[in-house]
C-alpha cells in the first residue's frame, strides 16, 4: 500500500476554531519533515476547502522555528477555517472535478483535514472521486472541536482548553458574586457554547472543587428546559444561600423541543439558527419574576480562543493528533483519523488510535446520562472525575506590551498553476 | 498629632470589587505589624459599613502566612463589600451614633476604608461625628475601582488588571474572527463595564499593537451614540476588511442623553439603573440592518475578577496603596487617601502621594478628550502610551486541579460587645 514515490501534502482547517488547532498544524509541519522519503512539499489551503477550489495555497514546508513556536500558542485558525462544505457529488460534480484538478496540478497525494466530522466525510468522498479519476489520494482527518461531541474519542482536542477557560472564569466571577450578594447581585448567569450538547456547561461544575457549597444550577442542552419547574429552584437557592449561580447551555430547548433562544435565523439555510442569547433571555425572565439584581456573562468566542489559558493536556492531545495523522499518512493509511483513547485513570494516561472516518461522521456525542444528576441540574462526581485531567496543566505564553504575544504568522503563497475558478 | 497610646485598626471594603482589592488588604495586614507601638488589633468589618453597624467583625491580626499569600491572588472581596452607604447625618443620626458606639467599644482609632469616593466621604463624616462625641478617629481611604474614574490619581488600583483581561480577551477573540469571517461571523461586539466612563472600553485598543490593521470601532460612554451615523462606519469596515470589531461601553447614551440599554430599573432607588445589554441590543440592531452573522461577548464580572491574569503593575499599585495607607495612619494623618502619581514615562515610574478625601469625592474622571480621536471611535496614540505600562507584567497564580487555586480564606470572628442593632 506504500507509495514508491515522494508526494506532496495538503493541510486545511475547517469549522469553528479553537485555542489549540494551530498546535495540530505545528505538529503536522514538524512531522512531515521526519519523512523526507515519503513527503515533498507541505501546502496549506487558505480557508479550508475553499482554498482548494480557488487554488489559494500557501507553502508550509520551510516554516521557520520562530513561526513554528508562535503557531503553538496562537488561537483561531492560522490558515482561516471555512464554514463551507462541498455539495453532494451528484448535485455538483464540477466542484469535485475542480478539487481533483487542483490536487493533481500540485501533485498532492495526502490531504490532512483538521475539521469536524462533516468536513472529513466530504474529504473522504473527494478521495474516492480522485481514485476514480486515477489520482491516488490519502485522506486523513485531524479532529478538533471545543464542543467535545466527537464520538469514539475520550475527548476532542480543543475541549479541554475551552473547559479550563469556562471553569476558571466562572470560579473568579463566583468569588466576586460571593463578595457582593448581601447588598447587590443575587443571581449570576453564564452562557456556554454548545448547540446540541452541554459539554462546556458541564465544565462549570469544576468550581465545586474549590467552592463546594455553591448553589450552582446547570442547564444542559441534553435536558428539556422547563422554566416553570426551574424558577422554584432559583428561589430556593436564594432563600438558602442568599445567591444563585446558573450555567446555561446556549442550545437549551423548551419541553416542546424549540430552542429557548435564537440569535438569528438564516434565510439561506433553512432549519439553521445561530445560537446565543439564552442567558440574557433567562436573566430577563428571572428579573421579571424575582425583582432582584441579576448579572449575566456571555463569553462567546472568548471561551474557544483563550490562548493565555490553554490546558496542557488538551494542548498535548492537539499536538499528538497532528503528529499521528502524518505518521498514518506515511504508513499508507487512508480514510482514517486519530482519536484519543484513555489508558488509565490514575494516573490519567491516554494514547491515540486510528479509526475509520465513516465510523464517526454524523454521530454526535451528548453528555452521558451518568454525568448529569437525575433532576437534571447538576454534574455527578463521575463527570468531575472525567473533567479534571482534561483541564490539567498550563502552558506559559510569551508576552508583548502586557498582552499575550499573539502576533499572526504568515506563509508564502504557492504560485497558481490553473485558471481561476468560479461556480 | 501622634497618639501616645496603642489603638486598634478597622479595615473594610465597599463597592464593586476587583481582582486586586484583596492585595490591598494583604498589604494592610503586613504593614500594621510593622507598627506594634502604634497599632493593637487589626479588625475587618464584614460587608463594609454594614459590618460596623451590625458589629460583625473579624480579627485579621494573626493572619497566617498562607492566608496572607492566598489573599494576594484572590479576586472578589475577602470580607465582602457592600453596596450600601450611611444616610446623611441629619436624616439618620442613629446610624452614626451606632457606628461610634461600635468603634468605641472595640477601641478603634483608625478606620481604613477600601472603597469608592462616596464611601470615603461617608467615612470622613463618621470621623467628624466621632470627634464631636470625644472619640478620636483617623479615617484613611484606600482607592480601588476598575472603572479608573478616580480623579487626581494616574490610575486606580483594579483598572490595570481589568484592562489587561479585556484587551487580552478581545485580542484572542479577534484572532478567532479573522479565521472565520470569510464564511461566518463578520461583526464581533464586546461590551465593557463602565457606567459613565469608557476606560475599560479604551483598553480594547491595545490589540492594535499586535493587529494594527483591525477595523476596530469603540463606542465610548463619553461620546453620544448616534446609531444612524455609526451604521455606515460598520458597513464601510465590512466592505473594506470583510469584518468589523466593535467595543461597546455599557453606559453609552443616545444623543438625547438616555442610556442606550438598561438591564433593569430599580424601583427602590429612583434614577438608578443597572447597566448591561448594550452590546446585545446593538447586535440585534445590526443584524436587522446588515443581514450578516454577528457575535457578541459580554464578559461582565469576568473582567473585574480575572485573578489568573492580573497586571503586575496594577497589583503593585494595589499593594502600595494599602501599605501607604497604614503608614499614613501611623504618621497621624486623617481624612486622606494615597493616590498614584506618575514620575516618569520612560521607564514608567510612579509613586504614591496623599491627598485629602474631600478633593476627590464625587469627582469622576472621564477618558480625556486627547485619548479619543475627533470622530469619536478610536483611541489616540497618547491613550495607548498611557495604557501599556498599566497592563504590563504578570503574576503567576498557584493551581488546584487545573483551575487557579482561589479557595477562599476565613478569619476568626470578634466577640460582640454590644446588643444587636436594627434600623
């Protein structure tokens, strides 16, 4: 199955970014260099698959040491990450033909796609199309999602850092609240990202390690949100403790199954709604019913880009999936991605293992039932045991004029070989 | 003017807390010990002046080394900080008499009030009342406000850390935005605290040191917010750069002088409104007019409690005002507070100087005109020169199970000597 000749490698990023996705990129750059007999140039597509369609490529091969260092603490997607997917092959074969032409023109035999399940499945179809056109293409996925909803992986690279930021921020804000509640704010809400899952919301419960008596109520996207049943719980917390802390998954739904809050419906994409606003809406409802001072925080992008506060465990996972993806390509694999497999709890040890892209695509892993208490508002001790190792460890960042040094990196463009492209 | 005998000292916190107010407390505890011939016990009032009224005191004198260490990175108010002020003397002399009785009962000759201008002015009146009743009381203020609106001080302790968190978070989020805007979010808003001033909003402009080409528009509380004039600026940014970043002071007002957004009006406090919601409201308006994907972050308490990201400069200022306040008391001063005076720009050097409480009370320092460009949406280079030293330097925190170790500290209660009190 091994190729006999040297081939070029293409890397791209897709979907919502994270604080550590560029760490995976750094690992790819480093590891490709370890296989000079297998790999020639390493290209990056700007803006994911769109960069392939538009032949908008950069050359990552000769990335210098300083840039490589910088990538390892740079949030966002250094190559830009598209929220765009190819159409189904039967609906738009021209797209696939174009991708094939670009890959062939640049002698690309390996496509590393650092994205979500859907992007990887598309890439797999590109490989099939290329094979039919006589161009051998290996597709290897590199997982990343702060939502942690990647099935068959102990955790998704990106999640641990988001969880560390969310729990740290909640802990700090709750100390503020505890100082003020007798004469000021009595209810503090914080909104967690996660359209369909409550993984980030779950991480807020880590504050109980330090503040075990906190009246913390978590609204999980996995549980129907019944305001009428919830309100008495808030009243009870205030009566008993003087204050109440509420963590809200942005994607909570009413018992009827509708999203509780929607920032915007998309007219071009039926059935798709931008999440956001659940904490603010709930704060308004509680103000109406409790006549007390209420504050709400919506960290939004802050929770997925906090480079100054990444989890070392998460960072290592992000590096490792990048490294192993390249090794898998070198070994001739196709249509696989590395996932995280836990080896032991105490001490926490993990390894990567390769699985078929098809086995994860379109699966979505909710917070399991035994991570949420029966009445639905609290994390179980099993959940906390799961979370702690994922947020463990820190990685110092360099500083520049008082802020983390996150000056962007640039890469040289690759000369185009084909005419321009438009749909 | 020096007392001949040893007297006890009382310390209290009031008003909105910060990431470094407990650092001032730690400095007070340490410094009181340096004057055994002047000071006896050091007490803390729980929940500010309310703790005095209720004789709810703790003993800080024998605070151990570990607690002293912990205080230096603990956000919130370790003694709780009230949003409550005494009535005017003529309206409620019973309150002043009660305060006097409590101070006398515990032989308190020095009152250190770590709060805002209003609280300090009240404390000054307490001292006058006590003097009339034959009890000598020195009142020394210790400044703190993340809003940085303390007049006559180069900066207020608490501000530098809030600014560092705000600018860091904005920088990270903008890197996320830059990765996604071609196919996703095109406008990102972030809301800054500051009811009447735009000091924290101003700090967002520090991202220009690293991302000088960012299309950043800042809405200062000091400038009327005219949506009709603003909207074309957002369109222009999107047309030219593909995206737009907007920093919103929570306290922006319409050209008619009304707050743009109010979270809640307080029925018990005429004329007072809780700020919050400006970024969300503006995001809604922009969604309506631009039909594009918009995200908004509201860090809320996160920006004033981020213990894991304090500015070392700010931390040192907070420590120093605590230390100098005690020294001022030892030297016999009354009715003063230490403020920060800049000595030199390059290198940045500062010292504390004592000023009369009356000279700052009720003054409120807006962002000066030469810190804001003429059209009103940008910081000037003079503003950036002002900001950089204030956010400079870091101070590592200890960690506990992956989060900053912020486990609260406790202090032994002081036995009550008087009957209970109620209005």
